[in-house]
C-alpha cells in the first residue's frame, strides 16, 4: 500500500497535491464531480435534473411506489422529494393514484410520456458515462463498476451521499 505522500503511479493526477492525489476519497469525490457535471448537462438537454432522473428511473424499474417509500429508497430528503415529484407530476411524467391496498396512501406511477422521457434520459446518461470513461478499456470499466458497487453497498451502513456530505468531503 502506498504511503500517503507517495507519488501517484502516473502523472494523471499531477494537478492535485500529492497528499490528496494519493487519497481514495479525494479521487472518488473528484471523479463524482466530473461524472455528475456531464450527467447534469446531458439530462438538462432532455429536460430532467439528476434528482428527477433518479425518481423516474426508480419508478420505471421498481414499479409504483409511495412518495415516502421512494424518498427512503433514494435516500433523498422528503422535502426535496416533494419538489421533485411535484415537478414530474406537473410535467405529465408521473401520476398519483390511490393505493388500492391502503386508501390513505397514493402510489406514484410513470405515464407513457414519463417512460418515453426515461428512455431518452437513459440513452443520454449512457452517452455521458461513456464519455466520462472513454480512457478506460471495457474490462477496466467493468472492474471499476464492480469495485464501486462493493464500496457503495448500502448494507455497509454508510450514510447517504447528500450534497452537504459531498461538499464537506471536497473541503468546500
């Protein structure tokens, strides 16, 4: 294992101080910011935010859900989730329907218009991720995804990556 002051294996991180370039958390945060900026820009072109995409993607893959369950699933602040859901509903991408199993609760459903938008957003995200990872070989991308999945495993008890936590990790 490298000493925290050791030089990175190559010069790709030469713009960062050596003590930071040798830190997993710093490089992960920087990689996240780069990937997120590309994804945000790409999603904006199709009319979505990352939070809107996350909600729509979860409903498209998991099926109908209550707003509260969706908020917990995404580890998104409930107040933020209200704004995200209201925006998606006003745009016609989702609808609220009474939950037949619990009349006190509404279930969020994607609409045909929402599924079309999700498909377009999915293609846009794929292109943004390909651009972000263009310097990696396909095998390296697979390894990176496997490693990140292990680190990000929700069963490990990690906190949700809120904007505040990310900013603190970046020293902002």
